[in-house]
C-alpha cells in the first residue's frame, strides 16, 4: 500500500502543464466557434503579447502594477502577521480582532474603492490600501488560527523558564505557526492580486495591467482584452511559484526531505 501523500516536483510540473494545455485548448475551441472580433485565437494573442512586452508602455504598466502590489501586499503581511502573533499572547485582543475580521471580510475589497477615493483622492494610495485590506484578512486569520493550535506544553515550559511575552512570540509561537503562515501568505497573495486588477480597472489612474485591460474593453479591442487577461493569468502563478513557493521550500525544508 502506497504511503505517498504528495506529488514529486516533476509530476507537479506535468500536472501544471496539462492544466495550461486544457485552458488553451478550451480557448482555441471557443475561437473556432465564435467570430474573430468576439474571440481572437491563441496564436494571434500570443503574438500581440510578445509585441507588447517589447514596448515601453506595457513595461510601464507592468511596473506600476507590481509596485502597487508590493506596497499593499507587504503592508498586509506585516500587519497581519504582527497582529496575529500579538493575539497569541493577548487573548481578548485576538477575539476582538477575529470578530472584526469575520465581519469585515464579508465586504468585497472592491467595495472600499469609492470610500477611499473620497478620502484620498485619485492616485496610487487608494489602490494600495484596497490591496492591503484584501490581503490582510487571510494573513491575520491564518496566524491567529495557528497560534490556537500551539501545544500548551510548549507554552507552559517557556513560561516556567521565565520567557517574556516577546520571547514567547519569537521562540514558541512564530516557529510553530510557520507552515500556516506561509499558506496564509499564499492565500493573501491571491486576494491581493485580484483586488489590484479590480481596483486599477475601476479607478483608472496611472498605468497598470488593470487599467490597460479596462482601456482595451472600452475601445472594443478584443485582442488587447485577451492579451491583458493572458498577461494577468501568467504573472500571478509566476510570482507565486518563483517567490512564494521557493520561500516555502526554504522555510519548511524539513517537510520536503
């Protein structure tokens, strides 16, 4: 009887390639069925994407999106992990924060855009704040839920040895919650990426992939629409695999031996 619980790296790559092939096949079948002006085929969009990658405007849009993503996502992880760990030693604070998150996360992140536009005006800041809010909830919840499962014997032993609250956070809770923290960071990234594109489309400020997608739709440029969707679909898993998955393997080496 096999005890294998996860696929090897090679088989994961094969599964990912198979999923990509299925998506592209479905897209191409739709292009064969629908008129060209409604659904351009895969090669046409690929050629357009290659041409756009070499243009200054596309690189400026890509850089603008990545800067907003990095600012909002980084702030969300900083506060989410910080508040989650503080909740490990301040139980009342944890319950208050968890209840507030349960209430607030039911509001779609894009619904905050009109409020932040009024408060902050047009610019990068409303988009960054929307991205941070979207990513904060899963980051904080994953850490808080993980701290609740830390073995009490470890906590008691640290207290007997005279550990301060800061020592408890650094030497007991943080190592124990690391797997859930990384998983929460990946979930937070997905939320942050979707919020970024939606906010850029809605606000329409500056250069960004969401703004480029919105403009292509406004001008009925279906090749441009599909090209931007393809770029968005490529970038998200690329960042996840190159950054977050590598970080996960480095921090959790013991799970992959």
